């Protein structure tokens, strides 16, 4: 992990199986700030109060699939990087995850700890690059406005 980072990476893990939630938390709680949700609805409620960097969701859940959940939150929470985790190899789920849920990575259960850590690290790097890109774009727009103002002043004088 990056030692200079003040805060831990914030991960929301959504799974309808309590054992999976607790195993994930037990495995990763020292390295990341973990938020758990047993359903898509619980995850939505959590997102109202917590800003997360990465969302990992199980695909097969009773009321709503992981892809459906991810697709539904994109308009409100577009910034977190999304990962889909499933115990089943379903090519249509993979296609939907990429096209509808804008999923960064598709993982199969049972997850392999070191590989998942690598995926999380890479996902967070993309998250940080996107945030930096937003800041630079804002600064560029502000500088452009200032230059336009100075140009107008020069033209008027």
C-alpha cells in the first residue's frame, strides 16, 4: 500500500451471502476501509452517506443482479470504480457488466487474495488518475476564462 496516503482506499462490497461479506472484511480490513451491504438497496443507502472509491458487487443476488445495481447507480455515483464478482461464468453477464455497468474488472469466486489486491490497486490508480484529470481540466478552464478576460480587456483598450 502507499504509505504516503493518509486515508485507506474505501471499498463497498455488496453480496447477498453474509459469509462472503465477513470473509472479505476479515481478509482486507487492515489494508482498506471496508463497507458491507447485503443487498443492492442497502448499498444504495450506504452510498448516500459514504463516499467510496471502489464498489465490488456479486452478480447473482435475489432482488437485483450486480450489473443492474451498478447500472442504476452510475447517474448518481459515477466516480467509484466498479468490479463485478461472481461464482458463475456467464458470458452475457460479462458483456452486460462492461456495456451497462461500466465495470472495470470481472472476477470469479472464490477470489484469490493476491490477485484481488492487485486489481484493487490498479482500480484505485485509475480512480486517482480520473480525479487528477478532473482537477487539471477545471484549472485549464479557469485559466482559459482568465485569458479570455485579459484578451477582451486588451481589445477594449
